[in-house]
């Protein structure tokens, strides 16, 4: 019985290990690699777990260490950054309107 339980756990964890990120907002993703309620935008480099927001520069409605920033033509919760090293490839640490903070934003 114990080996069956370990097999079930291994099968449940395996898809999570295949993801590059955690599935949280702003993380890389594949088709179904985001947390519940988030959408994986596969047209963004490496995918982007998207959580929409309504006011550029606001942190309200976004997870900790994120703020609402324009990504392409949408307002999405985006990781706050201090320098380019804080962002993943193909994303730039740029200022966000309405605040003195920067966020990792897609580079086109």
C-alpha cells in the first residue's frame, strides 16, 4: 500500500517539476502551468502567468512584490524590480507610470 501511495504522489508532483516557475503571477508557464485563476499568455517569451489589474502603478489587487503595469496592450500584475538582473530573459526593468517603482515588462 505504501508503494502505491508513493506512486500517486510522484505522479501528482511530476507535472509541477516540469514547469520553470511556480505558476504564480508573472512566472513563466506552458499551456496549463499557472495557478488557479491565472491565464498562461503563451505569446509572451517563456509564457507569462497573467493576473489582470485595473490601475497602472497600483499594488492593490496584485500579489506582494508586484504592481500593475502595462504589458503589451494589457494591464497585468508584474514583478517589481530594481535592476535588469531582477528580470528574466526578454523582460526589461522599466519605470511604471503613476509610481516611482520599476517592473519587469516584456521587451518587443
